């Protein structure tokens, strides 16, 4: 009898390491480690263990005391993990030190997020943006890929001295690729600008859905732009995972007055969003900064909603989009428990907010009415 062999690749096992110092509260530290676990799960890693390290002073070798570093290395060996994932950005030198100590891959929060983006890139534009972020992140880390950096290529006495090292060659190739990606993305920005100008000339207002990742922006877009009898698969992809949406999707929303309004679904934000990703996704994020109105979607059922609101507004400030008119939407109210900390408490903290549920379509009519009223007032002011 033939024996079946399971040849599916097993998920990589990871040890998660959170770092808490005097600049961060225990609650914030626990929240970040929980979020790190969500990122690891989204990437498909199997979480073998978690460790939170309290750091009083940062050392140059490991970013923490050598004794604690050895403890983590021993725990990683005991658990048989494939990588150690840190809830901080670690420098190339720290990464090399950790990989030498543990004998396995050392991954920081920035690389974890970039890898998730790489997995989820579907369109040419998203692939270009992720590739640029990957190349920018990897450039200062090229050296740790090689054990022997003295190997020479292509040199000849009297022409190139002793020749180029492999590192120098790969660095030059990486810089060329970064330049080429930037040029291609510049063309993408021009194309987006042309599309936006056409929409403006047509007098069609635009509203960008913004918010923390997994707040329900894509579900809201589908609920507002698709008929109730829409077939499965017709809408924007909706998943209960971080960063389900990378590409901005533009859809027309019909209003009671019959005039269309454009809704733009955008990539979700997250705490400590890598600067390389922000820079690479500049063309996409311009849809936020140049929209007429922002619809800030909050997951009302998440106990971290206030913290996520602050993170999103901080990113909007960086994009110089925080002065745009903004509607706050309290999403997923169907998951809220009745009580003193329920919907009423949230509405008191966010005056003028609109509670909605895409599952049972509560509050959607009120949201459409508010968007129609605000955009009409805005356009009347602009063209008067």
C-alpha cells in the first residue's frame, strides 16, 4: 500500500520579543506585543513563544544586557524556532549580532510589515511600491548576507585595483534598482494626478476611507457602493487580517440626491509604520491627502480604538492631511456590548461620530446623508 507524504511546507516558528523601556507604559508594551502577534499570524508564522524584556539601558551589542540576550537565545534554541521577531526596528549591526548569537534569523517589526505587504501585493503599482520599500530596507543590510566579503570580481591590475567585492557589486545593483523603481513610481504619480484632475473637472467630490488596519474600511466601501443583492466576489476583498487592502480602490456611491460621490479605499495604518513603506506608498497615500473629505473608520468593538485613532491622526499629520474635513465612523457596533462602556461612551468621546454596522446595515443611510450634505457644502463654498 502506498504511503501518502505531506509535502506542504510547514510554517516557520517564531519567538516574539517585546521591548519595554522607560518611554513606554506596560499597557502600551502589552498592546504592541499583541499587535506583533497579529502581524506574525498574518504573515503565516507559527508563534512558539513570547517574551517581554524590560530594558533600562540600551547596549550597542544587543540593545539589551548580554545576560538577557543569552537567555533569549537559549529560549529560542529550546523552542526550536526558525526566527526571533523583535517589536522594534533593529539596526543592521544589531541584526548581525543577534543572528550570530542565536544562529537563526533576526527579524524586526519593519521587516515583518514589509514582508506582509510583499505577500499581499497584487497589482503592478503595489508590487513597485513594495519592491522599493524592500530594496531601501535591504540596502544597509547587504553585508550580513555574506560570510567572506573579500572575494573579488572583475578586477585587473592597473585598471580596477584589486577589483570589486561582491558586496560593492550588489550595492551598486541595488542602487540602480532603487532609482529605476523611483522613476516608475513617478510615472504612477503622474497617472494618478491626471485621473484626479479629470474627477475634479467633472465636479465629482471624493471621500477617502482612512483608519487603522482591519478597522473595516473595505467592508464599509462594499456596503456603501454595492447593491444588497450583489454576488459574492463583486466587492473589494474583505479579510479579518491586517493589511487586507494595499491598492486604493475608487467606487461611486449614489446618494439620495442622485449625484455620485467617489469613495476611495486606502491602505490601513499601524503604529510604527516603517518610513520606507510610507515613502514608497507616497503615490497611494496622495489619494488621502488630496481627497475632499476623510471618513475615519474606527472599530468600535476594539478596546484599543482610542489608541488607533491617535495613530491614524498622527499619520494624517505626517501626510499634511489632518486639516481636511473629517467624519468619524464608529464601525462594527453590532459587536458592542450594552453597558456604561458601550456605544454611548464612545459617542461622547467622539462628538458627531456616526455609528454603523455593515453586517446589518445600521447607520449607513445616515452616513450617506452626512457625506452628501458635507460634500455639497464644501463644493458650494469652493465654487461660489
